[in-house]
C-alpha cells in the first residue's frame, strides 16, 4: 500500500477543471518529484491533496484512508502535510516556537521530536531562539519543512522548496529532502529545475496542461526528450 495514492483526481477553481485525471502514488522512504511547465497545474494538484481545493472527482488516500472530502484541518492528523511555496513560517515567532506550533496536532512527544528534527536541521538548531523573520530565505524554507515534519507525517508535500534560492542553498535543501525520506516518509516535491529533480528523486511525474503526462523512475525519465514533452509534443507512455 503506497503512503499516498490519488486516483483520477480532477479539480479546478471554478467550473472548468484545471487538473484532469491525475493518478499518482508515493511510497514511504522515497522522493517523488513533479515537474512541468509553468501553469501545468502542479500547485493546483498540491492544493487539492491537502483540502484547499475540492476535487470534482477522483479519490485521494493516505495510508489507505480516504481523505478526499475531509476538511483541510483534519488532513495532517491523517499523515499528510503541505509546505506552500510562500509565507510558510510565522515570521514573528522564534524557530523553536514555529516548531512547537508544528507539533501541536501531534499525539506524540513534541520535545523528543523537536530534538530529532533539530538533529537533522543543524542550522536551525543554532538559531533556535531567533525570530523566523530574521532567517535567510533558504533557512525559512527549511524551517517550514522542519515544522511540517513535527507531526511525523507519512507524506510531506513541498511546493518549490528551492525557488529563489542560491545554487549552494538549493543543494542544502535537496540534501535535507533526501534525509527526510529516510525518516520513513514519502516526500513529494514540486520542482522547477528539471536537472535537479532528476538527480535527487526516485520517481518523476511530468505534468503538462493539467495532466500527468509522463511518469517513471528518474533514470527512465532522464533518457527521454524532455523538451518535446514539456511542449506537449510527445507522449512517452
Ligand atoms: N486561485 C486561482 N484561481 C483561478 N485560477 C488559478 C488560480 N491559481 C492558479 N490558477 C490557474 O490554474 C492553472 C495552473 O496553475 P498552477 O497550478 O499554479 O500551475 P503550476 O504550479 O504548475 O505552475 C493556471 O492556468 C493558473 O492560471
Ligand atoms: Mg506552482
């Protein structure tokens, strides 16, 4: 049973669907990345998973529990958390307070989990008492990820966690993503940089014009003519 499974999910903002028939699954301990041109519906898919948008049809499940019509605030409790692209930390709270807020929905011991998380995000450990608003953009993104991890989710969905970061910090974030998957989590990442997506993921899905156009193991995807696929000129499977 995959940690995350979506079956033929169709959703949009008004009557017309933006994403159509999206089926995708993600296993614990793996990194699954969604790439595709701007406007392909990657963020719309992410928002549909976490209850910000209601699917018109299809099914979404986490650890085999149907969350398709669940209110958004209940979804983290069922093991799915989402880190949006922007405004993802409480800037006036300290790093420690942000993590405490993140652990609020958790049934387990927040202090122990915080230690575990800070053991991975060592930069944040050093800045524990700093207000989040004073961290660099990259560190704020890491804090947002760390906060989402506080509830020990089965699935974490990250929307462009490296957007706007320097190449060096982009590597830092991707290295952390690898470590997070090793915490027995399914990591699903939306990424705009194709090379990095292929390098750091186990599985890659290419969304084009609202459809899950092509998907496969990163190694298989790397051998395809991605330029044509992005332009919607080629179907690989
Ligand atoms: N809040 C919104 N209301 C209406 N349409 C939207 C909204 N957000 C995005 N869209 C439209 O949905 C389509 C897909 O956008 P999005 O999911 O953000 O793409 P991506 O993340 O792949 O760049 C675009 O055509 C965009 O204009
Ligand atoms: Mg987007």
